[in-house]
C-alpha cells in the first residue's frame, strides 16, 4: 500500500513545496551582500536571483544522482520514506526562517532522508560512502569558504592598495552585480538538484523509471519552484547574513560572493551536495576577518554554526518519527 499513485503525487507536491521554501529561505545566499551594500535594490536583486536560480537549476544533474541514488538504497525506499524526509525538512526550514537563521535546506532534507530510511528499513539501508560524501561537504566547505574569502579579500586589497576609495567603491559596485549573478546561478545549480534527486528516487521506487535518470519535466518543475520561491524572498535571513554578521562594502560583497559561488560551482560539477548557506556564510566571515577579527560579529556567527550542527540530528529524528507515525496510519 506504500507505493500507491496517491503517495507518489504527495511526494511530487511536497518536493515542489520544499523547493519553493528552499528558494525563499535561501534567497539570502545570492543577494544578501548585494542588498546590504546597496548595490542592488531588494526588488531588482530578488528578480535577478530568481531568473538565474532557474538557469542554474537547468544546467546539470550530478548532484541529483548523488542525492537520489548515492545516499540510501533506492530499492528499500518507499513513498512514505520520501514524504517523511520532505515534511521534516519543510518544518525545519519554516522554523529556522521564522527565527532568521540561515540554516541549510540541503542538509535538512538529506538528514531527513537518512532518518526516514532508517525508520523504513533499518541502518543497513544507508550507503556509507554517500553519507561520508555529504559529511565531507558539511565539514570542509565552510573551512574552504572562510579561507578562500579571506585570501581573495587580501588579494583585492593589495591589488587596489593605491586606488582611490571612491574608484574602488564605484568599480566593485558594478562588479558585485556580476558576482551576485554568479552566486544565484551556482545556488540554483546545486540546491535545485537535491529535490530533483528526491523526486526521481520516488519515481524509481514507484517503478515508473527503469533506472535513475532525471526526467526533463522534473528538472523544469524544480527549477520553476525554486525560482518562484526566490522571487518571494526570505527577508529575515537576508538581514542576518547581509546586515548583522559583518558590515559589508561593495568590494567585500564581491569577494564573498565570488569565493562562495566558485566553491559551490566546483562541487556541483563533481556531484557534491553542498550547503550554499554554509558556504556564503563562511565566505562572509572570511572576508570580514581579513579586515580584523573583531569585524565579524562572532556571537551571531556562533548562533549560525549551532543551527548548522543541530540541523542534522534534528531533521533525522523528526523524519524518523514522522515515518513511524505515517507507517502506522497507512497500514
């Protein structure tokens, strides 16, 4: 009874809702620095981000394969498993959005999938190599982000050390439009693919696909949902990232966005599902630390890191509970 058409439709609807929420929850990833430095107005920044999120989401499926076929054994997954993971991630996203915390939608759904899969078929269903890959991205991407943001900012300061401040502000006011576009593209490329992988996993489980191959309609659906969510905008998180964590000027915004987008884009091409939230938060801290350590409001940064750490166990446990309850109700 688990693999009914009704449950498959529920998975697709919930995945679309999750992608929409991911879009407005993670809007800050692409535009917070551009808005806080006043290079772009909020309306223009959100519109640009929405379009480029969609373009990025249409540009590849490597991450989708990692999520849908490399994390848990697809043969052991039911529609209830996928529904539980999505519901847990949606609930977590709404809670953290309300409190303005830039947590990872990606790790919410991935840890939810692991928790729900364990509830469905036990720990043996987990593909350890895939879990290690996700954890590696969780641990190393913020470190790489901080270091790259720090080094890129130092290089830019050295490169323009003799330039007039007015010239630097004007130049990077223009360049930050490019870096914001780059960041929006990379966000769509990595984040939308995770939902593509979830839907494709559900289709394979329902026996509608002979092998794990992301259909075109799934790619378009996820790209559209994320773009619409981005167009709504997540202003609470934008305020935390762009205005409270570090005081930014256009050159700092350019460095943070360029460093973050580069890390995300490389990861997307090798199929590594990163948290775009973790990466941009880290590059902002790295850029801020290049001025002086006290330029970063480390207390706020600590709260963000705590929310990152809590996401994995919280969503895994929540998805496990939801899966158990839904399993009883369905049966």
